C-alpha cells in the first residue's frame, strides 16, 4: 500500500452537517476498500481562491491515508459521481529522507 493525501471540496449549497456527512461517506468508501486512514482534518467552510460554478465558498476536508491503487481508483470514482463534491485532488506526498 502507498501513502496518499486527498483534499475534498464540497459545495456551500449544503449545510455544514450535510457536507460533513459527505466527507464521512468518503472515509467509509476508503475503509470499505481496505484503506488505512492515518489522519484527517475538517477545515469547514472557507473562501475559495476563485469562483467555481458562481460560488465563492466551500467546505474543505483532507484525508491522509494508505491504500492500494485500486482503492484510490474506486474512491475517486465515487467522488466524481457525488453531487456534494465540487472538486477533489489526490496526491502522493514526497517522502523526505534526512541525510546525516
């Protein structure tokens, strides 16, 4: 399994409870696919850097996890078809090795 970070942006048309429920749904998909959640952060409602679909705010959540590529593919597929999710980005963080 490899380590990944996922940032999810949910529409501000939802209330905070519904946005948090959508974030929890993403965590459930990850767990169902055998992923290992290392850390999570719920940033809540924030102003966007630029308008998306004529909206200037959104709800942010970040997941730090380990999973197989198949699990990540399924998680991204679920996020793509979700009406609550505006954008998402999955990255593999760089592993920094300290030299002596």
